[in-house]
C-alpha cells in the first residue's frame, strides 16, 4: 500500500500543505509548555513590519504557526483591522498583475504559496528545535 505522501507528487500543493500541518502537529506534541517560549527572542527575520510587531518572541511565533495551520486546514480567514489594512496595501501593489494573463497570474501565486509554505515549515521546525534546546533535550 502507498503512503499518504506517495499519492502526491514532490511539488504538489497538497503535499506542501500536509508537510506544514505535520510540522505544526510535531511542534504541538513536542512543546508541552508553550509558556516557556515567552520572552525568548526570535531569531527569525520576518519581512513585514506587522509581522515584526506581532512575532517578537518564540511564543508569538508558536501562536502564529498554529493559527496559520488552522486557517489552512479549516479554510477560515479572519482579518482584524490591522491585518486588513496591510492586505489592502498589498493588494494595491499587486493591481498591475491583475491585468496579466490569468494562467501566468495563477503560476505566480502558486510559486509564492509554495515558497511561503516551505518557509513556514522550516520556521516551525526551527521553533521546535529551539524549544528542545531550552528544555535541555538533544535533538
């Protein structure tokens, strides 16, 4: 019988989403005391100013990774006013792309989604490793 991941090709969007979800599940199972992550500075560099404000410590990163996973799995999109303003600004910078070929636009966004999911998966695994270091368990 084939494994669940064998059903998807290496570059499958579903596989990328499954890997991220799995990394977050591993993080949750490993991090038994998330409060230990409070006030531990994050080494991750976030590109957005809004992300920098909300992800100052590992605990904030932990919550962000869980929220993103829940959004991916449940298709729930909640935007508070602050995030909605940032998305509006982003949409304005992307307006010229809307006039391009729909297939090219789809591939542009698909590549971006793969990149984001891969980056989030690595950051989630890094946070799990840092927690293991904090509690003194070898990886």
